[in-house]
C-alpha cells in the first residue's frame, strides 16, 4: 500500500486476511461468500476492492467449502492473486481462522486488515477509510475497529504488536471478544457508515437487504 494513498507520512506494509472458512449454519449450510451480486460472488468482489484499495498481499482462509470458494476466485482473470490457507472443518473457529491467516503473512507486514467475507456493501473507499483511521489513531492504540451507533463493525485493522499477541494465543480474539478484553489498546473509530455493520447472517438478512437498499444477492445454482 503506497503511503500517498493514506497520508504523506505513511508508508505502511499492509496485508489483508479474508475469513471464508465458515459453515454458514444460520443460512442453510451454505457459503455466504459465494452469494452473488450482479452475477459475481461476493468474495471475488471483495478481493478486487482490497486490491484497488492498495493492498497487494491478501490471504484467504478457507474451510468448509474450500475448493468451491477457491474456484470462484481463481475462475476470474481479473481477480488478483491471493494466498490460500486451509483450516480443517472440524477445527473451525473464528479465532483459529484469524491466527491461521496471520501466520501465513510475510514477516515484513506491519499492519493487517481482518475482513469477514459477508459484508456485501463495502467499497474501495470504505477499506481506505479504515486504513486512514488506523494511520491517524492515537499512538498508544494498536487496534482500530469501526463503530456505528455503538455497534462494532468490520473490517478491523491492527499493528504488528497485536499480531504478535494473537499468534501467541493472548486473549480470545474474534467475535468481538478481543475488543473488550484488550480495550486499552483499542481505538473505537466512530463512523456513521452503516456498510460496516451490514452483514449477511441469514436468509432474512438477505431479503431485508433487498427490501431496504435494493441490493439483491442471489445464490449460485448449486446452492439455490
């Protein structure tokens, strides 16, 4: 990521870890990241947006539908190259996925965006705004997470110190726990951008999104 994309004095080496290992239990045992917007799977759109935001190192954590998710990414000539790591389905947990993704990053990475793959409205500018918030956070904070109307959102971004703590097993990172447990190092970035909290956890969420915003997500034929 070039420094001039965020601020004149920032030239951080930033990577992204995309979480795509889930079982989709609440949405009928289906991979949420393969929901399609305008005939494109969400995860492919997400990877393109991250790349356009200036991130060249992207790790995708696969699990329950690993081969199918990878195929959806690799089938597009316009999708940037990514690194895959596979989590055994029986061992799946969000903290485990995050640690697995972090462990696959180059040692030169100074900060990382951790990105769930079920936020369909996020744009290139949304990712860049999180990175700008990180650059301008207080010096004593190592973790930045958007907060919309007191609701924690995603993606989150954190520095090398936090990465080291997570990899060492300090705290229960994931599902919002780390934000409360390590509050002294967390910068809660207040924003009115509801795209950070618009995720798809159920069929009701998918239907509500279409009703409220006009954005229609469709299942690929094999999961319809």
